């Protein structure tokens, strides 16, 4: 996941993830941590277009629901 | 981390021909010394130009590019200029070149349209395509956050604006701060999830419409969704308008700030014009009064003869009165012989009566009438003369003249003042200034209307959400295969959206605490005031000095503002993923020697590469050398050749 990130981007991603993960475990524990992390990861590409971000998140959610439905 | 290795200039500003500054790749500070007007601003602008294609004049207004090329070369018919920046980022070598070239057929450029801009980026020796190059530059140094790398000490007002949540400049900077600190990653996730939540709700409604059991609810949800989409679009449109209006307001604010002196002069002149009109009207009234008074002014000349005649008439009146009184007394004594005196009611002896008759002349009936007529005429004349004397023409006229003179002096003084202001406003485009003021007032009204519109639409959206939720609850009780799976999807997006929505607020709060702590650490190292305990941050990342007794220091000097701004920059460098060099123009201009010493010592701790653009008095080279020691990586001097030509000379590499 981190092979295209610079060291500083990686550290920022970790800081953001820590905040989101803390909130998830405290108030949204039914949400899957891997899915949440993936959504954050998709958005860490700040140069991406809005449509690409939507597509990336939808794919992650669909994948998650499919796995869960199996 | 972005690290500058060399800056190549060709005919940029005063830098005639090809010149280059090389920067050490080791951590530390490079100092570029230059007197005023030698090209320090041009060097900061060269970096701005190569990254963003812009050059900023005094203040924050973009400068026309046709004025940027070297004047000496331009006067010899050689137009255009070039900047190349060699830098390292994340272990890659970059060469960024931007060139401004004269368009074919143009010999003497007069506007930016006469030039074409060429730019290209080389990464590890390979030239990148336009899109790739743009994406790389956006990642390496986004323009919105460039102010934290290219710091102009002259623009401290912008940092002061952070203390007020009201100003648009403050809002713009705090947005830039959040950008540098990574908040947009979360806000963009929140926006994506909001969009997908909406989309999933629509899918759920469509699925419900497809089933007999749930059709009614599906229809209602579809209607509410359509309404919500429209409301969402309306809010988006209004927010877009609000952004535009705010940015227009900020530009107008800036323009007005720059023309503050002229605006004050205009206002003063308007006030004087009003006063002149008032004085003019007073003058007209006073002149009419004087004119009226002047119609009888000749009377003043006769006042002395009139007084003399009056005096003689009064003397005659007195004589006549005495004569008539005596005659009356005598007559009374004759008529009432033996009766007491009518004046003192004493008995009058016969002897006395004889003496009186001998001394008084007894008037005949005809004489008596004549005397009465004469007395009556005398009294009329005296009354007329008295009225004349009492009218006081002399003093009234004097008062009127004095009043008029005062008015004329006042008028003349105010007119000179106005003429003086007119002279100062000679080359000022008054109309443009008045238009700016008018536009500013209009845009404020416009913002108010838009904000009310947004609040109203949001309230309608809240109602829609409540209705949607109520229907979804009822729909949840009815189970059908397709609707169930769409509901699950919608619920997942809804929860994800709520999580990221809360995460934005939580992350912002953490950032503020971190920035406050780091800025306070820098501040304690920089300030010379032992009673200051640190800095306190507000919602817009504005920093206020905190006294050790816990109170806030509400007002600060320009020097303190400088120190606080540097602390903010240092704190942002500590907390931002985008780290890079800080190029600071005029960092010590407002600081005393002790603060200068503290800052110089602290600069290497703020970021790995610092470039200072200073003049000798602001930062004496000996002081810089003794404080920085091994961290001083380069010293350059901007050497004057002539007013239009500066050479870059290395003092130490």
C-alpha cells in the first residue's frame, strides 16, 4: 500500500488513519476497519479526479458486501 | 522533501544575462544579502514564476509579465526571460524551466498577450508530459500553500487576519493551512461518501418501487430523493456563488487596503466639499444682510450732527417745560388765592404770593397755546432723532462685516485645503476607487442574501432528511430480497459517511492542538520576554500570545507579529506532510537585535533548508556567522552594476 507514497505522505496517512480508526472503534464498531482504511487510502491520492474517487470507494464497498454475502 | 539545488535566471528583473545561485544540499541556511532595489523581491518572484507562472508586486497583486524582463535588455530590443529551478524531491532530481518568449511578429511588447509562456519539467533527466508534469508540481508544491514556503515579511497583515474569523483573507489562509496539514483527504472522503450515500438511497427507492409490497414507500422516497437532489444542487450553486462573492470581497478588501490613503483623501475632500457648500450658503445669507444694512449706511455719516441737534432740542424742551410749569403754578396761585401751595401743600403767605407774581411771567392764553404747540413739535423731533441715534448703524454694520469676513476666511482656508487634496489626487482614478467602494458594499449585501438563501435551503434539506428517515424506518419493516440488499448498502454508506464526517472535526481538533504546541515551543525559543508562556490557537489557526498568568495579550506590535508568523510557519513545517525550504524575504526588518539573534539561531530547527533574503543592517553577516556557525551553508551578495543590472556573487559556498 505504501510503495508509491513518500515518507512524509506515509506519516500523514498514518496520522489520519489513527484518528479515523479511533473513532471507528469507539463509535462505529460495526464498520469494517479494512474497508475504512481502504476508503482513506483511495482519498490520499490528492491529485485524483472526483469520479475516480467515487469509483474506487464503490468498488471497495461492493467487494466488501460481496465477501460478506458469501 | 523538496530541496532547492540551483536557481538559474536569464534576464529576470535586474538579473541581466544568465546568472545562477547554487544552494547546498546539506541542511542549513543560505543568506542572500542585498540593499533595497537590488533584486531580493525579484528572487522570491523568480521561484514563484517558475512554479506557478506568476509574479507578485508589492502587496499581493500579480505583476504584468511584460514588466518583469530585464529593462536594459528590453531597451536594447531583447525581450523575454527565463527561470530554471533545479531541485530534489523524494530522491528524484527535477529541473523545472519556465520561459517567457515574445510572440512572432511582436517587436515592442505592451501587455502579457504579447508573450507566450513555455514550461517543462524534467524528472531524473526525462521530460514529463504536460499532464504528468502538472500532477507532479501539484503534489510537490500546491500553489494554495506556497505562502508557507515563500514567506514575504511585508505581508504580515494576512497572518493577523487569522486572528479574526471574520475576514475572507483569514478564511483563505486557514483553508491553505488545512490543505497543507492534510484535512482535504478527509473532507474529500466525506464528500465522496455523501454522494454515494445519496446514490444508494436512490437505488433503494428504485428497488422499492419495483415491488408491489413496497411501491408506495418507494415512490415517496424517490420523490424525496429528487427533491433532495434539487436542494443539494441549489446549495452547491449558492455555495459556489458565496465562494465567488467572498473571493471578490477579499480582492476588493485588498484593493481598498492598498488605496487606503487615497480613499481617506477622497473622503476628506467630500467632507470639505460639503462644508464649502454650507459656508457658501452662509456667505450668501450674510451678504444679503450686509446689503440690507448698507442701504441705510449713509445714516452713520450724520450721527454726530444729529446728536448735536438732539442736544439743543432737548435743552429747548427743558426750558419750555420749566417755563410752562412756572406759568401753571402762578395761575393756580391766582385762581386759588389763600390755598396751600399745589407743589408742597404748605400755606403760602401773602408776601410770598406777591414775590412769586413779581418773579413769574404770567402767560396769556395765546402765548400758552403757542408754547404747547412748540413743546409738542419739539418732542416729536426729539423722538425721531432718538430713534435714529438708537438704531446703532455703525455697530450693526461692523458685526455684519466681521461675520462676512470670517466666513470668507473660512471659505478660503477650506478651498485651499481642497485644492491641496486635489493636487494629491491628480493622477488618481477616482472613478475606479469609488467603483471599488461601491462594488465592495454591493458584494457585502450579496453575501448576506446568499447566506440567508443557504440557511433556508439547508432547513428545507433537514426537513427532507427527517421525512426520508421516517419512511425508511417504515420500509425497513417490510422485507423483500432486492430492497433488503439495497438497504444494507445504503446503511453501510450512511455509517461510513457519519464516521468520516466526525473524523473531519476530530482531526481538525488534533491538528490545532499540535500546531499550538509546536508554535508555542518555537515562540518560547524566539521571544525575549520571560513572562510569555506560549501561544494559544483559535479556530482559524490564528495565534495569540499567552502570558504566564494565563491571560491573553490582545495587542501585539509588528515585531511580535513577525515572530508569531514565523512560529506558525515552523509549526506547520513540523506537522505537514509537504515539507520544503522556507524562503523568507525581509524577516528581521521589524525586529530588535536580540529577537534577530534568537530567530537566526532557531531557523535551522524549523526546516532543513532556509533561504534568507536580507540587507546587511537587518542581519549583519558577523552575527549570522556567529549564530549559525556550521549551519550557514552559503552567502551571496546582490552586487549593483547599475540601476537596471544586478550581479549575483557568492561570498561563501
